C-alpha cells in the first residue's frame, strides 16, 4: 500500500503503524504519517500448526516465519517480538502471500509460525486449522494515515476535509455519537461483511479505541517506535518525529 502512495496511485492510505514507520525510516523519505486511524495497539497473534511441537513462545527462537511480503507488518512484528521474547538474531522468513497462504504454509510445515491480527485469525483457530501460541501488542497505535508530503502540501484543504469527514464517520460507527441502535447496526454490518460471530465483534468493539481527532499525531510515540524498530533491526535508522510525520489542520 505504501508503494501505491509513493507511486502516486493512491493519494492517502491507512496502514499498520509499524509498516509506515519502517517504510519511512528505510528510505521512503517523502512519506509522512498525517493522522491516526486506530489509537489502541494492534494485537498480533502468533499462529502455529495444530500439531506443532512448539509449546511456548521461546520455542520460536531460530524459527521460520511466514510473511505476506518483506517489509509488511507480518515481517516487522516477528522482529519486534524477537526483542520482547529474546529469540536472538537467527529468525528466518519466507514470503508466502496472504493469510490463506500463510495458514496453508504453517499447516504443511513449510514455516513454523506467522503473525497476523488476532480477530482476523480467530476463525482459523475456531475451525482447528491453527493454534494460537501467544499475542504481541506493540506500544504504538495500530493504524496510521499516510500520504506523500508533496501531496499534502498541494491539497491541504482537501486532506483536512477528508480527515474531518472520517472523524464524523468514526463517531457514528463506534464512537461517542453512536446510539445503541447505530452500534448494533455497526456490529451486524461487520458480522455480515466479514463473517465473524457476534461475541467476537462485540469484543473487538470493546478493545478497539479510536482517536478523538484523526488529525492528531503523537510525534514522540512515533519516535520511540522507530527506536524500538531499530533495536529490532526492522529499520536501518531511527528518525525523529518531525521527519516521519506532519500535522494537517
């Protein structure tokens, strides 16, 4: 998605924050975080095969992780998790594709594990295709809004209007302005659109926090996240907050 923004095939994109930071710190210097879409951290589930002999997180030291593509959240997060669980520097990665490909590769033993958002992965646990070994939640917002700095400079009014409209939509969907009826309609929409059970969706609603204003950006948090990702060797250098983000008023 970042590539589409850089190639000017997209004006804006919403992506996992660690992916945005990694892209900027690893050379996409014109990319900027311009807003926050989901404030709460993203819970990344560590999935293994149902018959895997791995019993605990420390069993993944020197393991092979399946990833959707190099530089994606599924690649960056095992590097971060390695610093948390002290897996060392011997992790290996294999590009398999989307979640269905990752599930099949894990079941077949092609890879030892993969990491993906917990709620999205839960259906595979429920039907016995995978087993959840653990969950890793990094200390930064789950999703950020990104754009090229040149695009924002040329279209600041339009970008600001979009973010204000996004604020309104979030409030109506899950925020403080959502009436019980609206909230139930939102839950039903997610159930119908993505096939999740009501309990799973209600739990997701309770755990997911949105910012009061999507135009808000925590520069200090991004800077600390970049340092963490540098320590995890997910980025070659950590940039300052002002080199990664800008505010749109």
